[in-house]
């Protein structure tokens, strides 16, 4: 108890009151916004057309698996995440979705990252509370969203979300293959500005599944749902070169409006069947429809159903599954962008039969009326002299996943005007 009182005294005081006030502001702004009619109906004050007033996702990562961290002493995990949109406050979501017993989190902090390591920018470190308390217990299979944290969150910056758990925490819900280095320290190091205590590095995001920002001038969030190609598994680590990152840079630098871009890719994920994480159909509500401010979804999924699915690959089940997701998204008011499947020629699983089915699926995506628009990743990245293969400059070397140049080309292939 003394430790908790000491911790609270080193942070800005009155977080519970501040959280309540910020929440009230959000409710009032939402009421004003709803009172002026649909988003396309005009502006109110300084709010631009099509703006979303309230919470919008700036970063997300789908929970994938549970890992047992052994019997180490209490520790702090400093997750490094990259914002796609800014705001005047933030909130985080911690997950125990795949845990087998309740998860106790003793302290959480949020800060801007300084440089390329685990250090925080002085003056930005904030305590994170949950219903006014610094500690929270999350039931197995559940998640917990924090109170609002008042801070100036810029777009295109790294945040540090540090989670301290006591000894005996057991299984940890993680997103592997993060392509981002995060850090681990022994003990409660949530208050540390320096990164000296964070001597262990990790390439998975632990506990953390979302960061939202409070904004009055965003146009909403674009959710990219897919497999390892969306997850950016072959992109250069610690450089934010996945194709959704490239898209976020384009959207927020070109003056076309401020969009959060959320990467809900899972390496190995399939559209129709569980495997590496639940199928896209099974996780669609959680990872897409429930995202704050979600306005558009890009469906970039299906190749693993051909390469790793049961039985003989066929186009009809995949196209039917994509149509099912499109209908569900439309029912929730989202715009749907269908994405063609990339060439895979040269990959050991991409037989001529698989490639023929891939071609059928792409033809159906291009001509289907179920999508509001199509992004043709296939045409953007294929080799013009060997259309079943990736252009060499866009190939990471495994003939399935793009290189950094290929991911950049994918991010440029999305037309902002169609969002």
C-alpha cells in the first residue's frame, strides 16, 4: 500500500477526477455531434466535414496466443507502439483474452518515447488508471479499457505503454512477430524515465491490444485485416514499414484528412478456418467492428486458405467468405475495400492449381459489387513478365511475402479518395 501511495504521488494527481471530466466532455461532444445529423451533413465550429468526434483508434494489434513466462519475479513490460493519428487524450486496452486465470496488473504508465530505446520523453510520463484505481484484475478471457489519460498524443510517434505485473502472473496474451522491439525489466519500473533497467528485449507485444485517442478532427479509422502480409512479417524491424504504416503516412501527410490506421493482421491467419489465431470470420467483430471510430475496412485475406487450408483449394468458399464479411461490415455502417491476393509463384506451396484458384478469386474481387472499392495488390506487385510471381524488387525472397519496397508499393496502391 505504501508503494502505491508513493507511486501516485510522483504522477499528476487527481486522475480519477480528470478521467471523469474527460469522459463527460466526450459524451457532451458526442451529443452535439449527433444533434447535427450525419457526418456528411456539414461542420460545427472548427470541426471539418466528415469528422468523427470522440475516440478513434490510433494503434491496434490482434491477440494471437498465450505464452507462459515462467516463474520470474515481478516485472515490467515496456511495449513500444507507433501512432497513426494524434489526439488530446489517450486510453489503452489490456487483454487477458487467452489467459487461463485472472491477470493482476499493479501499475501501468504511458509516455512518449525518447530516441530509439526504452527511455521516455521527460514530462510526458503519465499514470494510467482503471475506474480510478491504479491496479486492475482482468478475468480470464476478458479485457480492460483504461480511463482517459490527458496528454498531447502526436501522430507518427512512438508511445511507451509499460505494464507492471506481480510475481506469478502465469500466461500472457501476446501478439507475436511484432516487427518492433519492446523491453522488459525486473520489478516495478513503470515510473522510469530512463531505460537503464530494461535489459531484456522482446519482439512480441504483451498484454496490450489497442490505443485510442480523443480527437475532434479525425475522419475515422481504416482497419486493415489480413494475414502475415498485413502483419508485415518480412518488413525491416523497428522501422514501421508494413503496408498499413505506409498508408497511414500517406493519409496524414497529403492533407486528405486525418485517419487512424489499425493493423489487424495475424501471421498465418485464414479467412475460413481457425489456425494461427481464430479465423478472420470468427474474429471480425472483435478486431474490426468493435474498433473505435472504424469507418473503412480493407479485406486482405485468403491466401492461407489456399496454401494451408483443408482439402483441395477452391475459389467459391473464399469469395463467399469475403462477401459475408462485407455484408457484416455494411450492416455496421463501414465502407468495404476488397484487396486482391498477391502472386505466390515460386513458393513451395503455390502449385499451378493454387495459383489458378488465386486468379479466380482475384477476378471475382475485381468484378464483385459487394465491395465499395477494390485495391489491386496483385497488379501492383506482380512481375509483368511472369504474372504468377512477385516482381523481383518487391519479393522478400520467399516468393510470398513482399520486401520493404513491396510493402511500400502496397501502401501506395490504396487510393485515399476511395476511403
